[in-house]
C-alpha cells in the first residue's frame, strides 16, 4: 500500500483515435483483394530474377518461378516473387487442392517446399514476403519491384500502414489465394495456407481477413504476442498499434476454417501460451500439435508428415482426422477424449513445474493412467492421467501412424489444448491513508502474487460496492499484463468522498482476467481509505513493521540495533534509520511498498535493503550517510537532492531519480537492474557531482542506465567519475533521452573480465551532448591483454562516447591460433604448459599444445653463457622484451633486447621468425651459477 501526493486526474476510456480507425479500415480493405492478380514470366538476363513484362500462364506440370502483381509501396507498383508447382495430371475435370506457403523471417520462396506439397497432389505456391527474388548464384536479392523488407518486430508504427511489411505480406498471401482460385484446375473450396514462424504470424493475420481459405496451418507464429516472454514481448508490450490493429488475435474469431497450430513446447520466438490463446479464440475446428524436440525451422516443419496429414483430412473429408472432444481436471485427475478416424497408438502427459518463458522450461513426458477406445470401433479414445502436484502447465499428446511414409518421423501427433494451473493469493485489505489537514488525494498499490505460466491477461478493473461512489479510481489501460508480484495503483480522491478525521471509505476492486481458454475470471480486493492523525513510533528491538502499526501521518524511528522487516504496504510521514550513534536496519524483502512523504534519514552504519518491494521518497532532500541496497524491487526518489558520505548498491531492481536536483553521494554502484535518472525523462536537470566527488560504478552488461537531463558538470572543480567494469560481454551504456553535459567527467573502462572481441563499446549515448568531455580524463586499462588497442571517440554529431577497439598484434596472433574466448587473455595458459599466451606469442609457439616448441636454450660457448631463443617478429613492436639474469634468483639485472647491444645477436629465421642470442660474460656468475629469464610486457 503506497500513498503518494498526486495531481488527480480521472481517466476515462476514449474511442479509437483517428489514426487507429484509419489503420483498421486500411487493413480490412485487404479482404477485398479477391480478383486474381496478373502473373508474369521471370527475366534473369541481368543475373537477377526480375519481373518480365510478358504475362505468364500456369498449366498442369509447371514447375517454375513467377511474379504477380501486388499493392503499391510508397506510391509505386510492386510484384511478388513465387515458386509454383502444378502436379501433372490435374485438369479442369480432375481438379486439385491447393496451398499457399508463407516462409519465415529471413526465408524465401522455397522450391523444395512446393515440391513436397506437389508430391501430395497439391497445386502449391511459395511466395516471398520480403520483396526478394534470387540472383544467378541462388542468393536472395531485393528485386526492382519488391515491397518493403521486414525490419524488427512491428517497429514501423511511424510509417503509413500501407507501406508496412506486414500489410504487404498479408496482401501477398490473400492475392496468392485469389491467384490459385482463378486457375481452372484448382478446386477453389480446397485451398489452404501454411506459414512458418513469421509466416505463421502472417497466416494468422490473413485468415482473420480472408475466410475463403479452406484450412490453415500456422507453424510456431501466432498472435497475442504482446505479453510473451522474450524479444517479441519486449518489442510489443508498449506497441499500441500492434495491440489495436495488427495483433492476429483481434480477428481470429472470424477464422472459421479448420486450423492446425503446429509447434513444440520450447519454441524460442513464440511462447506456446500465446499460441494457446489464439487457438481458443478461433471458433472452427482446432487441431493443436506440440511435438517434443521438434525444433524451429522450415525443414523441421515440412519434413514431418503432420501438416500434410491434417491438410489431406480436411480436403478429403472436410474434418480434421483427430480432434480433442473434451478435457477436464478434477483435483489432480485429468480426463480427455479424442475423436480419431484412425487408430491411435499412444498417449502421454507432458507438463512443467516452472514459470516464465515456456522456452527454457523442462517438459517431462510421463505415462498416463489409462488410454483406450471407449468402445470398439467408436473412434473416440479416452485418456486419464494424474497431474503432478507441482505442475504449473500441462497438455496431453496422442499419436498415430502417418498415412504416407518417408518422413522424418513415423509418428504424427495431436495435442490437447495447453492448460495452466493458476493459483492466486488473495491480497489483504488495501488501506489508504490521508493526513489530517493534508492532501485531498492519495494512492496505494496492491501487490498480487500468483502462480501461472507467466502472467495474467487483465481485461478490466472495476470498483464495486463503493461506500462513496467515484472516490476510488485507476489509470490502467487494457489489455494489461500482470506479472506475479506486480502492483496495481489505486487512487482515492477525498474531494469526492468528503471524509472527516477518523472517517473511512470502502470499495471492492474487481480485476477481470482471461485464462488460456479466454474465459473470464475475477479477483476481488477490499479497499479502505481513512483520514489519520500523527504519532511518533519507535522500533528499538527487532520486529515486523506491523507490530506497531504506523499510519500515513507517523514518524517511524528504527534504532538501538533493531532490524525491522516490512510486512505490509504503508506510507509514513518520516522515517529515521539509526540515530544518536545507534544503528538500525530496515529490510523490504517481500512485495510490499513504503512511501516516505516528508523526511528520510539513514545514519552511518545503518542500512535499508530493498530486496523485492518498493521504497518511494518524496522529500526534496536526502542526507544519506549509511547504505541503501537495492537487490530487487525499487527505490524511487521524486524531486530529491541527494547528498552524504553513504553508498547505494544496485544488484537488481530499480533505482530511480525522478526529477532529481543533484546527486552528491560518495558512490552509486550498479551491477544489475536499472538506474534511471529523471524517471522516464522530464525537463528537470540532474546534476551529478554537484558539490563534490561522486562516483558511478557500472559493472557488466546487465544493468540498464537511462537518464533524462543529466549534467556531469559540478559546481566545484572536482570531477564526477564514471567507472565501467566490463564483464565478458562488455558494459551497459548510459543512455540519455534528453541531454548530457560532460565537461569535467572522468571515465575509466576496466577490461579485466572482458572477452567480447573487437566490437566498439558505446559508453554514453544521448539525444544531445550539450558539451563534450576531455578525453585526457578517459582511460581504458586491461584491453591490450585481450588483444585490443583502444581510443576514445566522442562526437556531438552522433551524441555518443565510444571506446573504439581494434585488434593489436597479439589479438591477430590469438585469432590465427583460434584461441577460444575463455583462454584469449595474454596471461592465460590454455595448454597448461606453464607458458602463458603472451610468451607463446613472443616465442612463436603453439598456445594450445603442451609439447615443447621454441623453448629458450642456455649453453656454454667459449667460456661465456649463451642464452638463445626464437621469437615472432610480429610481437616486437607491440611488446617490451627484456632479458634478466641473476646469480641468486632475487637480484636481477635487466638487459633490454636490442640489436644494437654488442652482446645481443639477432638473425632472421624465416617465416616471420628470428633468432636472438644473448652472450653473458663469465664475470657475471657467482659460485659458477647464473640464471636467465625473459620478461615480456604488452605495450599499452
């Protein structure tokens, strides 16, 4: 329960904005592409397959590439490249079924794919959706009349919808259907569509617009991806055009044809829970096929019999050969029935006990309790199974023998719908407080903990049973992705309720969410808002926060070594941790929130640890002499000037400076999670190091550091300092959405753990560098040992500071020796022979073989000690080589290896090698002993 002072707005839902309505109308217009497009011969005289002006025809036995007319792109006509295979023997009398084939991302119009379908008797067309054809070498090229290429995941919202990739890909799919329907030897009521990956998304989009398809097979790709885990979900969760226009899920209720949803449990791009919601949305016959270990790809799909058997059953009988008839879970007992036109061979239960992305989950396959035909010849097969107690998601698989042999597997699969086990912990009463004679508005956050595959798909939040109508509200937009432990903000307006001191208002917050089968479920949370009077609360022994029940108006003091654990949501006016030389500790280790509205003090030796919940702070100043640890959850400072000798450490979660004035803490260290200056941007400048030394340490590539308006220009002469400590992959850049000033900034980039190669490292990136820094204050130790030379590049043209990396001579040698990244460092010894890579580089020996090679030799020659070795000439310029000798192994004399020294002889040895001979006079040994060694250092 977090309470904040807010300028209160009541936000009501509004109708679709004009652009969305216009985009929807444009998309709907694609369903009118029912006229057959003109097709053209292919002209390859230039070495690239381009569209000829010659109109083409298709006849039985044709196996060739064509182009056909499509819609305009940026005002210019386009044509689609396609492979077509027409089986011999089809005719106007002996008409054939047909199929449109839609490739995945980076794919093409595949000859092999049309050939496989043609072998099953289908007239098949494989279209290219990305504006490509082939050149004479068989490589993809963008042809002269190609439409837009695919770029990213629906990242074209700023482009007119008519010029977006998905618009053209969907149009091409519908036009291919119209083309096939115009052929006299095609049975126009038996034309299907099959798409793989991105082609599955295109298929799911097209069938919501073009109901002429007789069947559809979206493989992997589907809709409802805005709440998926991974790249798709990250790209789409805030993409309103996808949610309101492009999501195939929006129109799947129109797709009445039989659909086969073909995938596998751990598909990486397309989570199977998103697929399940799409399957449940379409009203027609649905066959789900989830094949363990199938893999993702065109070949993984078309080399199996499953898609062909499904299509054959539809065009031959009008029905899928096997469908789920019923599925129930009572307690832990699963019962399902499948209707099949062929004998089913086996059944199994596949489940997971994990949550999150379905991709990395393990899905054990276990035996069912029983599996048999309900009666001989009935064609209905009943499966019973016991669900493991810890299961979070599950489905059943049944198998049969394919109708045609010669495919990758001698088994075809049919699955039940994916099921998830959702258990929601009932949230307690959410209590909101207002101070006596204080603000008239406040807010709180309710944390919702549940187990499910990943999220709850919230469709609405309403307030019912209100004692004071309209006093409670929210500002959520829908669909809303709710993750376990997430909080939902609730707002209360006392100007509506008109409560006096001690009075309360109540209501119930009703949350409606959809399961994977798209059925509505509700969760009810009780609410109460009260006007409170202030008190002083002291914790002097360890306790839970609730043991003293502070309210919104209270000052809480934690002292005398007390450790207090937050076990409820709360707002207080003041919070003091440690006082008068005593120490205290506050731990927020569950999904609870505390807001301090007036004053927060953390004294030296005292700490606040945010592990899971949230700490919000509204006061304009914070003197921090202790430590605040962010290991999860968030610490949100709103309009705060931060000073003190303390330290903030962020290993996970969020540290947010929203409209902060200045930051003068001894150090902020971030090794994970998010550090956000000025919240999501804003107009207020944040001064970092305003009145003294402030160090920001960024460890590794995991953190996310973003700023609004950050001024790295202190008022004193002492520079703020950013230290980047790289992990194996590099480092996270500081990214500004507004501007940064850099004049007195110092930067150090530490490469001790870096193995990421020679790609440039972006350190700072901004929409505007108001002033550049001084590169003399920038340094990058440790890169030479990684085989890299460095220099800093900063530019106001591109508004970034980049550490430029190029391979040095050692790096080129390490690459030539194929050293793996884990053994790339100059001090590594991958072959364990006691000779590190740097010495192997200088000696020209093999770093991955412990067999002696180019070993230095010591010998007596004419009463002198002769020390000799072979060295790699490429190492000379990039290393400093010194011969050292000693009679006692602790007093060493340095002799730089220089050809001008009369005691040193250097001769060419061929193939980039040379011999070095060092003569030491007999006066050097003591008691007849002399020791020698080579010292090598990489030049920085």
